[in-house]
C-alpha cells in the first residue's frame, strides 16, 4: 500500500486506502452484475416500468379480443 501511495503521489496512506476501499466496492458491484449476466438473471425492473408493461399487455389483450385475433 505504501508503494502505491508513493506512485500515486498521495500525501497520506489514508488517502490511498480510501481509493482501495472504493475500488473494492466497485469491483464487488461489477462482479455481481457479471454473475447475473452469466446466470441469465435480469437486472431488477423499476416498478413504474413494470406497471407500463402490464398496462400494455392489457391493451394488447383487449385489441386481440376486439378483432378476434388468435395468439400465435
């Protein structure tokens, strides 16, 4: 850590440590997203977008019924 402190020109080891902690958190988030992508889990969808999707599905259903369209 001291070598990294010197390389980055930080005045204190605490400054370098704060970057290291931030980097660990960022790496953790990125790895979690990668894990979700590899396992096919989508990101969570915001509630307002789910509501819009449900409304569109209902509208689609109503149009199919109105025009007697069979679902493929």
